[in-house]
C-alpha cells in the first residue's frame, strides 16, 4: 500500500526549526511506501523540500508551485530556487498549480494549496 504525506506550515517558520523539520522528514523516510506532497512557500515547505532532496527522496516528492518555472508569477514568500533545485534532483513539480501566473495571487495561492491536498 502506498500513502502520501503532505507537508505544510508557516511561511515565517524561523530557521531554528529547520532541524526539527529535517528530523520529521528523516523519520518518515524510514517508510519506503510513503511519497510526499509539498507546496513552494518559504519556511516549513522550503525546509521539508530541502530535507527530502538532501536525504535522497526527491523522486518520491511532488511539489506544487504557485508560479511558473524561472519565477514568473512567484512572490516574496515563494522558495522558487529550492523548488527548481529539487526538480533538477528528480522531484516532480506542478508549476502554476493554482492557475496561470497572470491571475490574482490570492486565488492562485488557494488553488495551489487545494492542488497539494488533492495530490496527497
């Protein structure tokens, strides 16, 4: 049986929490049947993506980005660089997961979250 774990949390999660997020990811990676769904925000999402890639689980990850490749449609709370790096390591990225970059940001953020939850 396969299960998907969705990570999400504060965009403003302080760096002192990074190691805690890494510990949770590392513990979950012990279960080979798990795959992961994560958004593209800074903070908790970014820490989870970094950990998944660092621990060799990029290919078990599906990332949901509010913007387009290269950052078009992203905003200051988006970890575009981390998501792009994860993609080069094998993560599947659904760019513009909340709608086309030209649409209003609030709606795209909601849509990205819905897509991530559906992906889990």
